[in-house]
C-alpha cells in the first residue's frame, strides 16, 4: 500500500469528471483543467482538488452519483478492458472489486448480490462513494445488456439529497 500522498489515479477518470462538468455547464478553474492535460497518471491531491472544484461549482449534491452513472468503460483504462473480456456478470463484478480508493466487498445470497464499498479518500468521501456505486450500477447494466436490475441502494453516510432524487437517478429505491 502506498502512502496516500504518493497515490495517483488514471487520467481517464479525471477526464470523465471534466467531461461531466463540460456537459453540465459547470465552470471549473482553467488552471486545474490545464494541469490535467497529457498526464500519464494524476497525483491524488490534484484529483482531490478536482473533486472539490466539481462539487462546489456544480451546486448539485448528487454530482458524484451523476458522474458514476455516466462513467464509460473507456474511463477505467485497463480495468475497462478487463470488463470487456468477462463472460459473466459475476466475473465483471469480481473485476470491479479492484480499487485503490476504497475497498469493495461482494456477498451473494440466493438471487441477490450485495456490494459494499468503503472509501479510503478523505476529500469528498460521500460524493466519491456515490460515484463508485453509480459506476457499479452503470457498468453492471452495460455488461449485462440492461438485464441487471438493482434492488436498492443503502448508504453508510447521511444522504446528500432526498431519497426520491436518488431513486429518480438510479431507477431503484
């Protein structure tokens, strides 16, 4: 495990954040945007700055969830390529359990699969957890051709918006 100050993340995930901001008309500091261009890896403290800027400028408490729901396989770099090669939803979920930013746990009970995510980041932890769960919902739906249907979402943190808003965005309670 690396010291958190030395960690880096994929530039494609940062790019997904910048694209969301652009599509939603969210103005981010130009210096921050410019810093992200052409990098092989993004230092975690720059990613933290990007999260802060995106959350503050958006004015939407569910911007993290929205980001996750819009993540594409290509935004995940090599992990995205692994997902493309999976034959089953179970294999895809096992691949999605990989994360430097937190710990995923998978538990199966009869016809249900429970995925628990415990984030490690300190900056915008709730928003990042919601982004991770939104990504999981989005990508499992993609991997199954829309056959995956979530039964619900339970949050460890205090909801950032009304439960109805979550249901509206995710299609589940």
